[in-house]
C-alpha cells in the first residue's frame, strides 16, 4: 500500500513541515539490539529493516516481549543498534521526534499542563503560547480537566492520555507511540488514537505505534508483525 492511500485524508490535506515526497525520516538497516553479554545475552531485535517517511501510518504488532519497545527506541535514537545501522538523513531537531513512552514518563514535580508544555518550553516557545498549546492538546484527549493536577494525583490511564497530549502539543514530524492505548478502556483508547491520527494528518507527520491490539492496528495503513525479536516481512504477517 502506498503512503498516499495509507490513511484517507479525513481531515483535509496535510500542511506544515512535509518536505519532499521521498524524504526519509528514519531508516533501520538490518538493525539489531542485544542486551547483556555471553550466556546472559538477550537479542531483543534481530536485523530489522524499516523505513519511515512523512505521512506514514505504521503499526508494529506483536505479543509482549517480542521487541516492539526496543525497535521503537531504535527509531527514536534512545537505543543504539548493536548491529546494523539506524540512519536519520535529516538532522533531528529538538521538536522533530516525539515519543509517547509505554510507562509513566511525567515529571512528578510538574503539574499536568506543565508536563504537556515541557517539550515546547525546552524548544524555546514562549511560556504563554506553550501553555495554550498544551491546554488545546489536553482537550483533544479529554484531559483538560486534569490540567492543574500533579502526576501522583492522576491514574495510570490518565497519565497515558497526558503523555499523548504532550506529543500532540509538540507536533513533531515523527510521532512514536509505545502502546498508547495499553492502559485505556476502549472508548478512551479510541479517542486518544483519533487525536494522534488527526494531529498527524494535520501536520503531515509520520505516526508509528506499537500495539498488541488488533483493533488499534486495524486503523493503520501499514502493519508489521514482530515475533521473538524478528520484524516479519509484510507478507509474513497474518
Ligand atoms: P515488547 O515491547 O514487545 O514487550 P521489549 O522490546 O520490551 O518487548 O523487550 C524485548 C526483549 O528484550 C524481552 O525479552 C525483554 O526482556 C528484553 N529487554 C528489553 N529491554 C531490556 C534491557 N534494558 N535489558 C535487558 N533486556 C531487555
Ligand atoms: Mg513494550
């Protein structure tokens, strides 16, 4: 399936930082990750090859322990490949990659709106503008009523929505979301997914999620399966 028909343009044509059509945001070439050494070595990712371009909608599907998070961290540049290469042709600026972590990633001392605005503040966006963008993003995931709370005052599912809002506020060119609906009920998960897809449509960003939920994967134009650290070819996936 081509990128153009991966997701119908329900929200109008992409605008923003789209770049040339063949632009590559990140490419893994036979990239592998082994944790530990010798008898204790765990190969989390075996030689994965994958290219992500602007506008891509990719779901990486697989059971727990199959290497999804490790692959996503490779794409994010958080993990270095122990074999093969990960290439980012365009230099990644502070707002170019946005990551929604699988586990809690909010800063305890900051309230929800401050946490959401943080990537913008770090990118020197003026505070008032950053705060407004953060509140807009929180509204998109129905979490604006949590704005003044501290992370310890919200649930795990609410924290996951705030993490999604943080990436929406940042509006990066590449959004990587690790099981973004994993702790949410169906309706809330669907709303978060709507918000991520809508924001990616609006900005022309690429959206890559990991999930073990077929209903989530079904909303993505491209699905790739991971099994025991291997990224299966598209035609191998069932
Ligand atoms: P998934 O996200 O699909 O559940 P992960 O990428 O988290 O899978 O993990 C893949 C494998 O790598 C698992 O066997 C896991 O235990 C192992 N692993 C992940 N991170 C580390 C680490 N930092 N150190 C050692 N082993 C790890
Ligand atoms: Mg994981």
